[in-house]
C-alpha cells in the first residue's frame, strides 16, 4: 500500500517537474535567447555521450570494476559536494556584490554627467 502511494507521489512529482520545465522552456524560447544555450546543451550532451561510449569499452570496464572496489567513489562524492558548495558560494557572492557594483556604476555616471552642461 505504501509503495503504491510512494510511487504515485513520485510519478506526480516527476510529471509536475516535466510540465514546469516545459513551461520554462516555452517562456525562454519565446524571448529568443535560447539558441546559444541550446547549442551549448547539445554540444555538452554530445561530449558526455562520447565520454560514455569511450568509458564502456571492455578494457575500461575492467578498470571501472577494480576502481569500484576501492574508496574512490567516496573521494569523488566528497570532491563533488565540495565543488557544488563552492559554486553555491560563488553564486551567492556574485548575487550579493552585484547591487554594490551597480550602485558604483551609477555614481560614476552621475559624476561624469555632472560636469556636462545642461542642454534643453
């Protein structure tokens, strides 16, 4: 019974996220800025599929099996978490300092325009 409820809730959540993603994509494509990002997305997906194709050779699969028996996954997980936390911090820093930069640019514009004569 609880498995059915859990699976139904997960399916509803996934369907909701897909619908929300489609609406975001529709809004984004309506503004016309999507072409550059779509090409980057397709290129990155192509590179990832190339990497997957190269990783799934018989010789590489033996190495992956030996590697999976070590603690490498924990190290990679820790490194991934650290990099994600750094990116969150960088985003916060950029978001926090942007208003100060805009205020500084406005002051510079006012100082430059103050010396110009007022022409009606």
